């Protein structure tokens, strides 16, 4: 398990997160879909409650369309924005309430997708990190944080490209997975170590921060499973208790997981070199953990 997966280089991009008031009644009896999302009626919404992919560039359409159907419980919306009103679109926009389609210990206990998780499992799931980082704590949940509905507007440049100016990513949303959940980078906010935070991850390798923004720092095993990727079942029995977890198999290098704010797609994590969608060996990743090659969604390379 390599926690150094999401290195994003933010280029021209913009993001806004508006926390929505927690609607506990809706959380207990979720009525799934756009109409239960505060984002739809949020005055900051660009897409409203609809998808409009007509101005998404042809080369991005297959990939971006996946945002509209990957999360079977909570709708996301995709559109474009002509921010300077000159008649040509400037941004690809994804709007999300940032709630996963998979189960989590971090949903309210009354939520349909709540599932208990024994955090001691993380001692075995992240055994290599435990050893290398010398972690000696007792894993537990991330305080009282729970998954809360958000309204996230991700604006990616309509023609993403490599920038000559690189900017460090922040300790907040740096992109969105196809299910609408935030990608954070591979670091904990100052004062914390990711090698400690790792042990607060739920059964799907995510956790919420203190305003309820659920996020992934590492490969999202349950999302990978739900997208049809390959995961492995693991278990260990210690003192007559059996701990079970799933992990990314390391062979999902051609599985699209989402995008970063700069418009670069994120694929299922693999080591440095893998095979592209044409069966060719890929180049090594650069110092920003990115490389260029053909994928299923980008046949001319991305
Ligand atoms: Ca324009
Ligand atoms: Zn975190
Ligand atoms: Zn690759």
C-alpha cells in the first residue's frame, strides 16, 4: 500500500465547497437522487439539476460521462461554463454532494449505508506502513466526524494541458472520484502524519475531515470494486477474531477513477510501469507522479 498516490499539480482551476446544513431526517431515510441534494438548488450551482454534456470536448466525453452514472445512490451533475460569455466554453464542471455509493462506518448509524467497521483491521491492512512508520497506536475512528452532505463545484479547464507553472496541492479537495467523493493529496494537514491518519480509514479506505468532507488519500478499494475493477479479499485471524478487508489488486492501471482539478485523469494505482490500453509498456512516471499514454477513454493518450 503506497500512500503516495494522489499528487496533483494544480493548473488553471477553481473549486468551491459550500457546506450544507445537515439534514438528519434525510440521512435517516435517504431519498436518493438529485432532489435530495441541496446542491441542486444552491445559488452557486452552475449545472442546476441537469447534465449538459453537449459542449464537453469530444476527447473527454466518454470519460466525463462516467460522472453521471458511477454513483448509483447520489447523483452528480456535469456541464460546461462559458465564464467570459464569449460564446465558447471555458470550463468542464462537475457538481457533487460528496457522498459515496458504498458503505462506510462514517455514515450516521441510522443511514442505510452505515456499516460497522473494526478499526483494528487497519493494523493488518496497513501492516507494512505500521512497521515502516513505527505506528504504535490503537486504531479508532476519526473523532466524531461523520459524512456530511457538501456542495462541491469542480471546474476543470476545457482544454487541460501541462502548465509551466506548478503549484502545490492543498489539504483539501484536489479532485473528484467518479462517485463524487473528494480526492485529497497524500499528506495529512500540518500537525498530523498520514501514516497515523491511515489507521482512521474506514472499510473503503476513506474518512471525513472535521466538516464532514469524506475523502480518499489512497486507492479507494470499494469504488474500484464498484467500478468493476479488480480487488483482493484479505483476512487474518488474531486471538480468535477474524479481520477481513478488500484491497486494490494493483492491476487497475486502465481503470478511470476520476479527475484532478487541473483536468488530469486519475487511473487505478499501479507501480511505476504498467501496460497501456494498447498493450504497450508505459513510460516511467515523472516527479509529479504522472505520465502520458493511451487509455480506454483517451485512445490518443492522456
Ligand atoms: Ca468563453
Ligand atoms: Zn484525510
Ligand atoms: Zn498509467
